């Protein structure tokens, strides 16, 4: 039986782990990020990968930093055949990568060499891409730079968010990994080097990137909303307070109104953006409130705004 050290953290990793178990691979350990405090009540929460591992009574390790940790030495001494990672969230030291008998394999949520880094799915939406996908790749010391074993693309739908793409790609990644692993194990797989001239990076989303600005077109603002749903959410500043936008759609209409102005406030809520474009807001979350459909917003706080009124703050 082929033995694997599995490394993953979010929901994306769970179908991959479950698929390996269903196909008879021996999981020597599941390595995941430490439990963290979540929500207003700061409740200590296990990672989805840990929850799945415990369901199957698998050994779980959660080093704050893998490099130089006692956990890494323990993993090296397991002498596993493979390392498989799926959105683990830490660099893996070369010493550890070289400790397995066959290969260290990563399930990466993009069509490499496009979008190396920690937020490939978000950037595919931010940039308005028409397709994304999964790459099964060999892990090396340099981030997401290893040779590629296999790729599969999917179309990005107009209503896709990071949440929906993460879910879709987790199953695409599971199936592609299970199809590719036997060829990696028996040595028949054909590796393809990444073209360095085509490399695009996708670093983790910064706090500054969460803000919808008036320099954006409606399409760019909508792409940001989709990219940051379900976490952490995009927002605009209205009357000095954050107004989170969870769902929107680009209107076919155009306007001469300055960016940040109410275009419509009866039955729908539409705001002007750069180049005369218009964005309809469909699901909102005022500061200190719960998420709500726009009709509920318009019946409450939104009722004070009038058509032609500029409400979005410049800074």
C-alpha cells in the first residue's frame, strides 16, 4: 500500500483527502494549520482538514511553523512514499521534500504557470478570466515552480465566486490527482516544465485590496465582490462607514453621473462607477448588521439615499 503524508487546511483539501482514503492509500499523518479563533466570539475552530482527519481517526499534526519543528522530524522519520499537499498554507523545507521515497505532489488551484502563490482562485476572478483549473505538480523549494504532471481547465461562470470555484476545483483536483498518482508511482508520468516567461503571481489578498474604489469600473468592482466572497468580503465606504457588498451585477445601462452616485433607489439599488458604468447591488451588509438582500436594505438604512446623490466616499 502506498503511504502518504497529507497536508491541507481549508475545505478545498477535504475532497482530496477523502478521495485518497477511498482509493486505498495509507495516510500516515494529516498536517494542517493550527486551530484559530474565528468570529466575533473568537471561538477556537479546527481546520476543515483536521475535522476530516479526526473523522477517520488519522494522526494530526499542527506545527505553527513546520521548518525546524519536532513535527517535521517526526514526519521525516515516517519514511512515506509521497507527500500530497492541497492548500496547506506553509512552505515545505527541502529536507522534508527530499525525505519521501517517490515524490512530493501539490494540487494547485490554477493553470500554472499562471497564478503561482496563495490566492490563485481569487485572482482568476479579480482579473475577469474566462477559465481556471487545477495543476498537479511536483513540489520544489521555490513557490509553485515545480514541473507539471497534469492540468485540467474549467469555465468560470458569470455567477461564480471564490467560494463556488473553490468547491468546484476541489473535486476537479481530487479526480485529477487520483488519475495521475498511479503514473507518478510507476514512473510513467510525463513531466512538463513551466515556461518562466508565462509566470504570473497571485499573492494573498491584502487589506487594501478589499476596498471597492471609484477608480474601478462596474465590472472591476463586481469582479472584486466575487473574488472576496465568502471571505473576507469587499466593501465600499458610505458616509464614513463600511458597507460590505456580497453580491452585485453589472448593469447594461450607462450614466453621466459622477462615480459613487446613486443611479437608482426604487426597487433596486444602483451606483455609478468609472467610465459611466453602473453596478446594481443585490446583497449588502451595513456596518454592525447582518447580511441582507437589497430590498431589506432599501426599506431600512438605504431609504435615506436619493437618486443623483453621491454617497460613496472618495477615500
